[in-house]
C-alpha cells in the first residue's frame, strides 16, 4: 500500500483525506478478518469443551440443570459462529474503473490548476463505503463477544455439574 505522497514532499490536505479514507476501510477489513479468525478458534474451543467435559458429564451423570445450560450455550455458540462465518454483504474496496469514471472529468479540469480536490473526493468515497459497513461490523463484533461469553458459560456449566456431583 504505497502512499500517494512522494518521498520528501509535504502532504496536501487532499492527499491526507484520501489516505485517511483508504486506511479506514482497510482497518475495518482487518477487524472483520480478525473476528472471523477468532470465531474459528472459539468454534474449535466450543467443540473441545463439549467433547471432553460434556461427554464426561453426560456419561457420568446425565443432563441436569447445569448440563442443560451448558448444552444451550453450546447450541447458541454454534449458531453465533455459523452467523459470523456466513457471507455478509460487506464491501472493502472500490471498483477502480468506476472510481476513475466518476473522478476523471474533475481531475482533468483541475490538472492545470495543480489542485487535488478529486483525490479528496476519492477519500470520501472510501469513507462512505466504510460507513455503509459500520452497522454490520458492529453486529459482528457484538456476536463475537457473545460467542466468547457463551464459551465461558458452557465451560463453567459443565464444570459446575462435575463439582456438584
């Protein structure tokens, strides 16, 4: 990801605006990627806990109150993981041809004046794309946190069942 600003030059406001918009969208994409990676890890942890602790509890004592809580947390966790790993309608890039077409006339008109407001407009376009994703990314973040909490609930419920017996 090279910078628009040349080495040794002072960044113009338009260049800073462009870079800020582009980086905001890239940061959001990295956040979603991290959420999906954590989801895979938590999904594996849910399965391991259910396999080892859950199997031991059910074999030894059957299902009681805490066992049902653990099983419920497992099912909810699996559901949350499935939702997080499903395709979401998120867009983290712009079509170069569309952006070029949108800004070409403006850039051409400004070329002789040595101005770059068209570049700032490109940055605003990236920022708008980021804002379009925001609600979905916030929901993904919330679901990811809930998945972690469900993992803890499941583990504690299985352990409580073992401790009670």
